[in-house]
């Protein structure tokens, strides 16, 4: 994690780490893999009491950040959750809460009280079959009808989709891109849990079969306002995933180095071999650079400067190198590293899923090339 944390931020980080280590050690994470929701609601409410759901909510609505730079504070939690491969609807709930706090109506913002208490889970239905994570390829339709809209289409890889009480649905309307906040029990809305490589988090497919909604379901205004909201949502979600991966990679490297000193081969520690020292040095470089990339992207989002470029830089670097680091750590462990009983695969599964969500590193390198005029 970054070195420029204030005393309050450092205390916040230490509190999050102690809470995760005490309440959700890896042994508990494994036990929760069989839970339909991925974690008990009571635990999520305890996490909310620590401020995990309030950072992106304006103070006027009961929220507030530690430093006045909520995205930076949020990456502190994401990093610690990555270190503990901790489950929970952290990312989608905060991303949608951020949008409701800025663009939601008074009635929609009233839901934030439940979000702050950990009693209301929010999901974002954005990605569609085909795997394109850009707003330009949103195919779900919001047709005008009877003063409102009729929504149709399909969404996939909706994190916490089956656990969410409300879903923020992104669709194309006659006036441009639009977003709608729907209760999960809305007629015509079908939510089906999906299998995931990540054993801790939950994802779902969402189908919209002629879902009739009134204009009060709109979040913000169609067109430029919705496009700006969607772009910020994409950027915040991507940075949180990168922070999660950076934390996971740092933790995996830590326990791999410890193992290499404990494991003896031909009468000497594995870590004493020169060839392996070089590999450890490379992995340490990747880990530190990943942390720096996340910090740079979070700073850009907090300051409102060059956000798109810095977020793509972070995803392009962290997405690849965090997964490569973990693959190297599997090799360092030898046979035990490919067993279900070892914790390594839990981290690798999660990092691999994060790598593909909201654009692969290759997708973000293409974006960077386009931004630079190539």
C-alpha cells in the first residue's frame, strides 16, 4: 500500500486488516464458499459499521470519507480485501452508491441509509454477452412507452446480482445511454446465479423481458449525464479490481518468500538459490509497481485529471503482472502449489476473474494506444 497515508488513513487500514484477519481468516473464507450469498449478511453489516459502504456517499446523505478523497480511501479497503481474498458485495455496492449520491433522485437516495447500515446490497447490470465492456456496445434497450420505458435485453457477470436488493441497469434509450434503478423483484426481471472461477464472490445473469418502468426509475438523465456516470462507474470499478489484485499479489508473494526460506532442498533453503533470488526480485518489482499503478489511478480519479489514461495504465499492468506473479509463486511451491488444500489457488482464481472484468489488459492497451493517437 502507499506510503503517503495520513494517520487517519493508516488507522483505517490497520482496522480493516485486523477485522479481516480476526473475522474472516482463510479458513472461514473456505467455509463460506458453500453459502449461496458468499458471506453472511451479519458479517457484511459489521463491515458496513467500519465505514466500508459510506466512503463514496456524500456527507449530506450520511456518508463521508477519511481523507476527502473517497476513491483513495476505498482502495485501502480493496487492497486489504485482496490480501484476505475476502468475499462480499463491496465493489458493486460502492460503485452504485456513488452514482446514486451524485445523480439519484431523493427517493433513490433514501436507499443509501440501508446501504450505510449494510442492510441493502446494490448491483450494477452492465456487461452483456460477448464480453465487451465499453458503453458504446451496450445493446439492452429502453423503449419509450406510456410515459415510461420498457426494458429488454440480457446482462452477464453481474457481481452480487442475485444478492442485490436493487440493480442499476444500463441500457440504450431513444435519448441515448440511460440508467435505471430496479428492485430485484421487478416483474419481468429474471436473475440467475452463474458459476464462477472465483469461489468467494457471486455473479449472475440478468434478463430483462419487457420490464415496464416509470420515469422515476431513471437515475440522472439519458444522454451525456448517463454517459458520464457510466464512465466513472467503469473507472472506479476497474481501480478497485486492480487494488484487490495488487493486495492479493503482495500477500501471495509474502507467504511464498516465507515458504522458500522454510523449504529445504539439498540441505539448504530454497530461497538461497541464485536463480530463484532473481525470480523473487522480479516478482517484488511487479508487486511494488502494481501498487504504484493503483495509487496513480486512484489519485487521478480523486483529482479529476487524466482519469481514463491512468485507469487503463493500471489495468494493463496490474491485470497481467499480478496473475503472472501468482503463477510464478505456484511454481515456487512445487507440487503443493497446485493442490486444492493450499490457499494459493484461491488468490489466483480471484485475480484471474478480476483480470477479465471491465476490459482485459489487452483491451486497455488498445485504449491507451487510441488515446495516444496510434
